């Protein structure tokens, strides 16, 4: 029976980052992982592989639509789907092997197999039981099915994001159930590859929780790229016959029923915590009404010595949120003051253009009754964006009307996922819009649009 200071169940972004930080702080650490590779959903069947396909399909789009404008002439490239999937798999391999290298470097033991917690202080993996002063659950999440609907997922015709990343061929038609991040990213991949994509969303707008103005612009731009949208529609069933599927849905405005046929149906209606087989009920671990593990401010569960982070607890299901929590709990267990600022956690949609946000939306500020000001700047006024055929979108900065303190930022445009961190750092230090406006930005860069939006919170932008 091996003894550890910390055993972490799950090797996704929360788990592996937590393990490395624990090891750095001198704690003897092990990670339980039943997959053949480390990295969890994110590196194996989530964030990383989807970004590989987004990148590859965007290069095809550039070749088909923009190369000739720049004097780059010749035949448009053809798509070798098997080679594209092989490229995706190679990217996965490089990243998962990288985590394995980091484990060896930091002397972290990989306990191969699926773990359970028979009692506090013990983790069972296969036939072996290991002891630990602290157990951290970082088992992540899994795709949720369509609520209240008859849908059987086979990962061939009716798929989750996992199956969508390894289809045997490019479908002629794809129905995406759910207008959230994952569905729109994968929908845009297949639309670029020539698939007819239709998104069915229960609410009246896509990307629930997103700033309303950004969501409207985002949907318009995706429609220009060929995606079709049916909003305000409740999916009731998905029937499979042979290699085709039929999606039944009802429009909420008049309860009228409709059907849509497709080669492939992607169920993308969110994710739910994955805690199966851990033995939490038997242990008496308290859960929330939504099936998440209840924790206190120090990530401790209701059972002494057991903690939880990432997708299994409350909060946005984001890899970087889990990473921050992993570092925080490692520092807490090492006697330090681990902390996560939940008001400054960015979100990104990796379509083209990208969509990124941090802080409060305009709708939230109105609901709070807070006095605020808006600084906006279009990428059409940005020199580099125009040169790169990336002028769609804008930056929207929200600041307190009295103090000028930055309250939120919403970006739709080129490299939005990287640009947003300028505002994240500013908000972490409690900066004002004027602080951002008075910071010199290199020219020509996309980041100048951020400064212009900050200037728009004052006397006005320069290039608009």
C-alpha cells in the first residue's frame, strides 16, 4: 500500500496542473487516470483536438476565399479527411506525451486505472489501495443529453463532441442541437469543409449568457459563413434509420412541430459532472441540486480530507478555471493562501472570428441598476485587421460611470481569445479604462482596438 500526501483523481487540466503544483510545493503526489493517455477530456477529445480542426479548416477557408486577393493564385487545396484527422491525432499525442514528461520531471506517480474512494484517506485503483492525507477529485465532466427528449447517442450518426472529432467521413448535412460554444465551434469546422450545418437552439439567441450585442453580431457572421439557425425550438426526439437521422422539434412561439433530416446529429446541450464509480454516496459526500460536489471556499467537501475542483463543482466548466482551482488547492494544502478570482475568468469561442469575454455583460449591469459607460471600437478601424481580411467584429469595454473602473470586456474579432487577457490583467489590478487608454500599444496590432475602446470610454477613439 503506497502512501502519499496527495492523490488526485483525474488528469485533465485541473488534475494535472494541481499535481504539478503540489509536487513543486514538496508534496508527494499521485494521479489516478484510467485513460491510456493523460490530459483528460480537454487534451484527448475536447479543447485541443477541436482547435486543431478549427485551425485546419480555417486555413482551407483562407485558401478558398482570400489567397487570390493577395496574389496567391493556384488550385484550391482539396480535403484529405483522413490526413486531417491524423494531424489532429498527432497534436493530441504531442500534448498528452508532454504531460507524461512533466509527471516524470516532477516525480509524480501515475496510478493507471479508474479510482474509487472506499473511505476517507484511501483510494482504490484496480486491486490496489493507496493511502493519502488529502484526496482531490478532479474527474471532470461528460456530455449531457437533450433534456426531456428521446435521443440515443451512438457516436456514429448521433454524436457528442467526442464522436464529432472522429467521423468516418465529412457529412453532407449536420444538425447541431444546442447553440453553445462546443456546437458552434464544431459546426463552423464542418461548414468550412462543405457540410450544410443547421443549429437548433432552445432559447431565442445563441451563446446563452453572452453579451446580447455580441451574440447578435456573432450569429450574423456565422450565417454569412453558411450556418443556418433555428432558435426558440425544443428538440423532442432524434430518430436514426440506417446512416441517417431525423430530428423532431417544436417552435416555442406557436408549438408547431417540424422535422429535419441529416447525415449526422451533434448533441451539444452542455456538460454534466462525471463522478460515476467514485463511491461518493456511500461516503456521504454532500452534492448540490444540480449534481455537483458541494465544497467550501477552500474546496473541501463535507468529508474531511476530500476536496474537489473543476467541472465537478459549481462555476463555469472551463479548463482554465479548473487549472486555477488546481493551483489554489495545492497551495492551500501546502499551508499557503491559495485563491481564485472568479470575477476575472475569461471565456473564449474559437471560431473565426473569435469571441471572448471577461467580467460583467451590459445586461447584468442593467439588472444590477449600476451606472456604467460603454466604449466600443470596430475592427474595421484597425489597420492590421483590414490588411488581414479580419475587419468583422468589435471591442466593447464596460466601465463604472463614476470611478471609470473596468467592469467587463466583450470582443468579437481576430485573436479575441488572446486580446482579452490585456483586460484580465487590468481588471486583476483594479485598473480604470483611462489606464488602458494611456498605455502605449504597438502599431500595427489588433491590440490597438482594445486601446481605442478604452479611449471611447473617455473623450472618444482616435480612428473612428
